[in-house]
C-alpha cells in the first residue's frame, strides 16, 4: 500500500502535507503532478501501463494551438460526420456500433453542435490555449529542451472553397484578438522556402508553436522524480475505497494507493473509472495515427494542417511527423491500414517533394484521444466527492492544454480561486 501519512514538507509551517494521487501518467496527469509539487503537495502518479508506455501523449503532432478555439461540436459537424460515417477513409470516421454509450454520446454531440455553443466555448478555449502557451515558454525558460519552436501554424488549402472557409475562421480569430494572416500561394511559399506546395493559399496563425511531445513527457517525468514524486507503474485502478462520502484510496490488483486528494486524468479510460464512482463522464476514444520520417527529402520550417484532409504536419528537429484522422471505434488500439493509407496518400498532394513511397519504411503510431460530446474538456471538482478533481476529455488538444490544466488543478486543490472560470468545463455538466 502507498501512503504518505505523516510526511511533512519543508516550508509547510509544520503542517502535514496534502497527498495528491493522480490517476494517469499521460501529459495531462504529469502536468497536474508537476504543479501540485510546486504548490508543496506530496504526489503519487498511478499509471495502468509500465514506464515505457506509448499512449496518445507521445506520437502526436506536438502543436500548441491558440488557433484551435472552435470545438469539435460546431454547426455542420453532425451533417459532415454522417457523410463521413459511410467512408472508413474519411478524416472523421464514426464506426457504427450497438452501444448505448455510443448512441448517448452522439445525441449529446448533436445537441451541442450549434452556434451559441461555439460562441461561448471559443473565448474559453482561446484563454486556455494562450495560458498554456505561456506555461510552455516558462518551462523552456527554466532550462529544459523539449523542442519548443515559435514558428506558427499554416492552414494549407488546396481549393479556393477551403480557403474561403479558413478565411471565415481567420476573421473569427481576429475578433477574438488572435492574429491570423490570409495568404495566397505565393505568400505562403515565401514562408516555406525550398518546399514545393500545391495549394490555393493558406491562413497563417503566428501565435501557435510546437514541441516534441515525447521529449516533453520525459522532461515532466524527470522533474517529478527529482522533486520526490512517486510513480506506481503497472497499476490498473479498478475501484476505489470510499469512507463517509470521501474518497480515501484507489485500488488495483497490485496495490491500494491512499491519498487526501485524487485527480482522474486517465484519458480515454477515465469514463469507466468515473462510472464506478457514480459519476457520468461521457467520453469516446478518438483514434489518431502518425508516421515520423527520420530523414525527410525536405524539411518544412513550420507546422501545418492540411485543411481538406485534416492531416497535421510537424517538423521535429531533423525529422518530420505526419498524422491525423479521428477514428471513433471504441477502446481499440489496433492499426487500421485504410486510415494510415489515407494519410500517406493525402500528404504528397500538398507537399510536391514527397511521394507515398517515402513512408514505406515508417511504422505507424496510434493513440486514443478522450473526446467529450461538446468538444470541451472536463476540468474541475465534482459535487459527489469534495476531494476528487477531473482532468480529461481534451481530445486533440491534450498536448496544447496540459500545462494550464495542471495549473488549474493545483490551484483548486490548494483552495485558491482558479485563474480561469471553469464553469463551462465542469465535470458535472452531464450529471
């Protein structure tokens, strides 16, 4: 059994240090742990996999994106999803299956896909992303190298129709105070000298940046270990011990882990564990894929998203990572060759220097993103347990929003008022 009863923290004025147990060692859970340590708390990270894991915090595009202020649930999203559902190669594939949770999630997604929801969510997402970007800059300033590059993101459009759609998003971005430059093909080429692009134009968001995700996860683990955090690897939490309405310990076949405060940050597996506590956190796992070329023919300077294909392109040191798609097929970790093939075929349509054969020796990576029905994460306390904090449901924005999620969790656990209003992302909004 893990327990830290009686452990005291230097500088805590003699008071017993609060023990925070974080369930999940993905980027969100690690950021929660880091900022809780900075608040003087004792921290244990509980992870269902071993230390050499490979979840969705590792193989993603590493983009930090204030430009992503429109949630997944938006006007037109349902019609587009229904259209794409019939095509397993589409950017957003929702595999039909006989599951009440799946049907319920879909109905909530439909209900949230309206303009008013986007209006309310956009300001919050902007603020969360900007705050997170500032945290990344501070972490890099503290001396760690995790590949932070401040070069912005290009939304590359092959067609004039896509460029018109992205231009409307750019106008919305400007109304929110974000810089967004609409560029023609020649102006875009000037930002990527030496790279041949087959596009009608682009929208450039210079306020975005990027990191190497696996390096950042390594940085967090090292910092936590140096500051005394405990790691309970290979500990698959299956139930919890509750006494007088308060969560006292999480339990697995391997061990029990006691604590004063608990943070559920288990990604796509959070929903099942929340259910054992009588809390409804509707999530669907959205599988994404990526391929990383170690020695690409040419190396773009900037990260990009291929607008029509919904494929992300991210230079990482001397390598190039290409990935994307959203495949909702449950907690299935298998690789769907059709989805991978679509990414491989779409990428050279925009970047003319490449061919599909450039990926022949590259092994695809896959990860399961935790997706909420309204496209907003679950961040905050629950009414049911005063010592439980939820931090999950970030979907494609987990890497971008991890540091601010960690900061907000630590603030709430410390009894401070969070620096960003969390009412829209309350974990109780579906309870």
